[in-house]
């Protein structure tokens, strides 16, 4: 188990600032008052164990010249040594070391950063916001960002919300750490579609005033959960506007948590929607194979492609779950994708009994052998094979 953040400094003013930033990130660090000395000093230094195990080490510039950091007469010994801790009396070079100072006019701070093997030099107070985020990232053990997929309807009633829910349900069932985010305040609430409208947890209005950094683990723990799936939805209140800062904070937290994030997007655009689009790795435009739907979807796709680098078409055939499946002459799935100028992600199938299942509280995609679940499983297989997702 890793130790907490380690701070190494004898500067009381700097220590107060670093303790304040750690508190803002939700942690109480370990403090070593002064750096190690060379010779036999490493073994008796109070920070020796934490140096090896802490997820992040903050070394004050006042201690950067300590001989045990390689800052004495033979500065390169500590940096180049690959042996066990304490060999030669100097610190092992390791990732996650930051040199923290204040003096922008001191060119020597960069040299001292190199000598102790720091990955960055941080100068306060200018970099306080960045450093707070870096501390929190280290505590969360941030790895690969979540694969973030957005689903948007080419026209109203295309089935985007149904597909978004099914994608999230099937990803969670496959063992991916999954979060479903409802970015459409006028959609009625994805928690209802999941049968989780009475499940306790926070909804969007609770995050409307969020600014800065939201913890990924804390976000997931605060949301309603159903079948290992976390969902951030709207409540039944009157609030329909969301600040872009709140959308950014929440989506960044969801992505830092890793795994899979599915976002149900509205067709109307505002600053919050634009912020959501920026975060996407993949966009799916759901388009019925109808001429008017294609015309409407063309406008949606053109606008979305200004931000989303990978936008693909999911085409729904005409008819319905009770009708004979099939396309009219000249407008099949490939032709719809061609008219939109988008790669074809697949044909979204109709599923018998889907509406009845939703009325009974069974989410889209919950029937393992259903056509919708099979479509989502194949889509995830293709998408995940193109870029491994952190589980």
C-alpha cells in the first residue's frame, strides 16, 4: 500500500502553503523537515521510506541542495544510481518528484531540479491550481483516461438515449468500470430509463455550481448505481441550464477514473454541450434511414464534427419491432452514412419487447440475448480493440 504525499522542506511559509494545497486535494501529507545527508544519513532520514513509496514527493527548493539528494560535491551519484535505497547514502531516482520554489528570477532552480531528478519545477503561487490537481491525481492513482463515447440523435426520437443506456449497461456487464452521463436536460432523465429514479444519489443540480476539480472516485461513489453502473442524470426539477464549468469538472473527473464513460447528448448546442463534445473520444450519431431524418442529421453531424474528431453513423432501419425489417429502395445503411459523409458504425436493430421491458424497469441492453445487447457487444469489441481501456 502506497504512503501518502511526502513533503520535504524546512521553510515554514512554504510548508504552510503545501499543507493548504494538500488539504484542498483532500489529504494530510507526511512531512520530512529537511533532506537526507550523504554517507550514512539516508538510513536515519525520516523521509527515507516514504521517498520510495509515496505517490508524489514535493521537495522544497530550500532542501534541494541536500547532499543525500545528489546536491553535494558529487551531485550525479544520486541521479545515476540504480541500486537499492541508501546505497552510497543518496536517494534513488524515481518518478513523481516535484521541486517546489518561489523565485522566478533564480535560474539555478532549474539546475537543482535536474540534479534531484525532479520531473517538474513548480513555482508558487502561480502554479497552485495545477499543483493541487497534480496532488489529487497522484492520490487517485490516475492511469489511462476513460474511453469516452457520446451518443447524439440525428433527429428527435432517433433512439440515442436508448443506445446510450444499452452501451453503458453492456460495458458494465462486460466488467468495464462504467459511468453513464445524461447531458440532455430535456430528455426526461436517464435514471428513469434505467429504472433507477428512486435510487439515492446525486443528480445534475447538485453539481451545477461545481468549479475546478472534482475527485473521480468521490464522483462515482456519490451517484446512483444500478448493476455496477454509475449514472449522473437530471432530477424532475425545473432547472435545465448547466454551466460549462460544471460539465467540464464532472467529465474530467469521470475520465480520470478510467474505464468507460458514455454521454447522452442533446441535439441543441450550448456551452455545456460544447464542453462535453471536447471530451469525447468517439461520437455516434443515431440516424433513421429516412430522407428527412438524413437531412436533419446532416446539420447535426456538420456541427458536431467541428469538435469531435471521430464521429460515426449508427443507422436505424425503417419499420419497428413488430414490422418486417427492410430498407426502401436506394436508402440503406451504407447510403445513409455516405450522404452524411460519416463512417458507418453499424445498423441499430429493433428489439421486440423493449418498450415493455423499460416499463417494467429493465434497462435497454439488459437482455443478454437481445438484438440491442448483441449490437452493443459487437460495437464495444471493435472500439475497445482499437484502444485498450483501463478496467
